C-alpha cells in the first residue's frame, strides 16, 4: 500500500449503477448474484470521464453458450 501511494497508483472502481456509463446496442446493467453487472449481447459500453495511461484494467467475464468475442479497447 505504501509503495502504491508513493508511486501515484490510483485504484478506482467504476460501479455500473448510478449512471456514468454510455450503453449502446443490446447492453444493460443487471443485478446478478447480488452484484451489479454489465450485460452486453451485441453492443458496447464506455465511460467518457475516465482516462487510462500505462495501467492495468481488471474485469471478470461470464460467457454464454453462444460464440463470444470479448475485448477491451
């Protein structure tokens, strides 16, 4: 923790509830297993208020039986 603070690393969660996300296509915020989740069947989601430079983005993916392509750009 101290090293992260000294290096200026910022860890920030971006909750799906409460707005802030621009959703397009077949995308929606849903409650699954008592957690807010983002479901995208054919579309995308973005946050215009977030800029990432030289960092790591951590996210979980749950796939359906249909063929899926998951990416982050």
